[in-house]
C-alpha cells in the first residue's frame, strides 16, 4: 500500500483506492492511501513551513538532489516504465521512453539549478545601480493529468525544486504510481522534509482544497479545459499565479507536394500512438485534393496493420484506452461524427482481446468538415478525422479554425509553404514534416488561446513561472 507524503512522513489515511490495469481489468496494480481536504491542508502547511529554508538552499544542494533523482529514474526505467504501462495502458516501449524522458528532465533541471542568472545595469538616474534577480515563488501546487504519469509530474516538480520552491502535488486518481515513485526517490535523494508533499485523492476534495488555499502561491495544472476553468477562477480569487495546459485540436496539414511516406508516418504516429491520448495528438488531418486519395488509402492500410493489445505484449503497437469513461466518451464522439455525416473509414469500434480491457480500434473518419463536432472538440483517443481542402490557403484557414492552439503540423516539400505556415499557424508549437506530438524537454512547451494559459513549461523558459522577478535599486 502506498502512503501519502506530508512533511517528510509517510502517512496512512481513512481510505484507500486500487488502480486497475486497463489492459487487463482483472489485475489490480496497486493500492494507494486517499487524502482528504485536511491532508491537503496539512500538506500546504508543511510546504509553507519548509519554503524559507529551501529558498535559501544552495544551487549545489538542489543540483545534487535533482541529479541523483535523474540517475535513479534512469537506472530503474524498465521497472518504472512497466508500472506506468500497467497503470495507464501505453505500450511498454512508450512507458520506458516516457520514464527515460523524466530522467532527462531531472538531469536538465539539475543543470538549471546551477545556471541561475540575473542582470546588473545602470539606472536612468545618476549614481544608482539596478539589479534584477529571480526569487522562488514559494509554495507550488501541482495538479497532474493521467496521460503522462511521469513526464508531466517531472516537468513540473523538477523546475519547481530547481528554482527553490516547495510543492504539494496531486497526481491523477487513476495513475498515481509514477508520481509516488518520484516522491520516494526525491525524498531518498535528500529533499528536506516538507519540500515535497504528495496527496493522492479526488479532485472534488483534495484538488478543491488546494484551489481554495491561499497559501499556495502558484498552481501548475495540466488537464481538461473544464477543470482548467475552475483552476483559473479559483486562482484569480486569491490572486495566485497560474499555469494551465489544457486541450488541443491539433491540425496536421498534408499538401500535394508532401512526401507520402513522411505524411503517413506523421499522421500514424501523431494521431494514434499513446492511443491518441496526448494533448498534442494530430486529430485533424487537413489534406489537399491531389494527394487526398493516396494519403487516405495508404494511411488506412497502415492503421489496419497496427496491433492493438495488452500494453506489455511486445507485439502491441497501440495499447488500450486508459479508462472506461474515456472509452465511452471516444465511442460517443465516433457516433456523433457518423450522425453528422462523417465516413468511418476504419475502426470506430471496440475489440476483444485475451484479457478484458478497454481496447478500441484506431479510427479514421473521412469526409468531415470543419464545422462538425469531431473537428471542434477534443476527443483524447485514437480518433482522427480528415478534412479535404483545395489548396494551401484553405488548409491554413481550416488549420486555424479552432479555439485551440497547442501544436500544428505541416507535411510539405515546399520551403515557401513551410515558412509561411511556421509564421501563420496559430499555435504555440509548429512541426514541419514531423508529428504534432513528441516534444523536446529543453525548449518551451505550450500553446495559445484555449489550449494554454500563463507562461510556458519546460526548458529555460520554465523559470518565468517558477520564479518571480525582483528589481533592486541601490544608491552608489
Ligand atoms: C508530447 O507530445 O511529447 O498532455 C507531450 C499532453 C501534453 C504533453 C505532450 N501536455 O499530452
């Protein structure tokens, strides 16, 4: 049984939950203690009490904790990756790759702890000097989603600590295993008591208690648009800094001059790997007329060749959907697309395997228009739709015809179109001849409009959220 971590103590609580393997519903993965609102309160108290000392910790101390965390994650990547795949359902290679990514993130931010910088400059007035320094924000609340159970906690925890903040973390209910492993590793790596607090529990009680607690100075959230709105409103009420990564409805434009192999690969990877459960997934394939037929035919062939199955089976390409609710929601979206005139070109149904799990065939819906529900709302499953367009200009227009703005891709051999798209795609990230999903950890991550709010995550730019600037004037 995995306990809560509050003020350096591993604690039992009044209740527990068990996680279930979405590849095999007969298998319980782990039992976790559930926090309540009082635990959340105690966790914030611990983080607030630990904040002044941790803010004064040396760059070397922060570096060493983060570097040894990175090393332990790397050494245990198969074991932790397996736990990830058993709880979330992504395939074992995806689970191990995500765990490796988490190790790299801790390694990067170990370096960032040493690379704190500031500015010294003259005042506009005589005999005055100005210093601009970055200070920790204080107590960070972390609310993490279920689809990247280790990478997203890592890219929130690592910069929070590197920049001298303490934290209270609530992992997603259905996949707390990796966040628990991180808390355990960080504690043994030397994080002082109260610096990291882990409260597993429902959003309605634990998450809400965090939102309502004005002692949390900043919240970093990844999840749905609906929950993001609640996080944003609650944070505004207490004047708290907030960073939110929410949905996407990411376009992948395929132009007539695209290399067909590249385009099909980008669509297959971007739309269906990780079972399409990525906010960066390519869910709208916007294809110009001359390549449309060949592209759809080849993509359908490749989709049909994918093996859908148990996440730990080495033959599996695409694991199960993560939960019953998500599967039901995916199927409702497919039904709505059919009703609104979409052609379910392949997939669109659940499948049985040797073990009972949430298996769904990757689904391609053709003959869709930008106005259809399937092209307006995020599905968050192995479902992509095709919109046929005349030319690049229409493709760009359709690509931008969405409230979201996370990632946008284009497959083309035209430098002119690629260059224009990089400039005019309304998204935080643009991919040329690459899938819309799959990002580096050393550069900014985030989007525009309904996808994101607040400063970017990851890379050096993470400092904007996890620090606050101080400007000091000194008469000389
Ligand atoms: C990726 O595409 O590599 O929740 C990462 C998500 C994003 C992470 C995507 N925040 O899907």
